[in-house]
C-alpha cells in the first residue's frame, strides 16, 4: 500500500521483508482471489492461511489500526463508490482482527515458554 500514516506503534512498513515488489504482487494476487474468486495466489503458492502468514509478526491494536488506515488512504485514490470502499474496509477489518488475535496469542505462548525454561529470567545483582 502506498500510504504511510502515523501510527502509535512501529511503522508497519518496517515489518516487511526486503522484497517489496514480491510482497505487493502476493498481496495483489491474494486480494484478486478474495474479491473475484479466481485463484491467482493459489495457482502460484497453493493454499494460504492469512493469520498463519502473519504470526511471526508482532501485530497489536495499533498495527492493525495503521494497516486499516493505509487501506482507507489507498482506497481514496481509487475511483470506487463510497459504499464499495466502506464494504471493503469493513470486510477486511475481520481478518485483520483475527491476525491481531493470532499474533498476540503467539506472543503470549512465547512468553510462557520462555518463563518455563527460565531463559528469559531477568538477572539479579
Ligand atoms: C492486521 C494488520 C496487518 C498488518 C500489520 C500486516 C502486515 C503485513 C506484512 C508486514 C507483510 C509482509 C510480510 C513479509 O514480508 O515477511 C504482510 C504480507 C501479507 N499480508 Fe498482511 N498485514 C495485515 C493484515 C492483512 C490482511 C487483513 C490481509 C488479507 C485479508 C493481509 C494479507 C497479506 C498477504 C496476502 C501478504 C503477502 C504474503 C506473501 O508474501 O505471500 N494482511 N502483511
């Protein structure tokens, strides 16, 4: 997405890997699939789990908000009706929230594992 709105969290553009063209192509393929029902993403990569491909990232409320704000700004640049824009944002807010939940749950699990093994214990003295 082209826009970089300010967010309270980290800049979500910094979370991505180096290959921005590849990520753009993958997101475009996925959104075509999601909107139209053809399978350009699956043809290239096979089945996809949207929460699964994000679970290595630390996505919380502010990152989800920043992503949705980028989406709104990108949609403003397109000649779509307001109804269609609103519908897209509302529908994509659902997987965005699911991603947030999965990422936060992965982080909680990691914290618990670290506590059990003691490898994350703070040093004393
Ligand atoms: C909740 C807010 C979200 C954030 C902060 C976020 C962030 C990211 C980042 C940083 C990447 C690149 C990962 C990398 O380069 O390793 C990515 C990839 C991607 N995201 Fe998201 N994302 C969000 C929501 C969504 C939603 C709602 C969808 C679709 C419903 C989506 C679909 C994708 C796809 C298809 C890719 C490309 C995966 C690939 O390279 O094969 N994302 N996302």
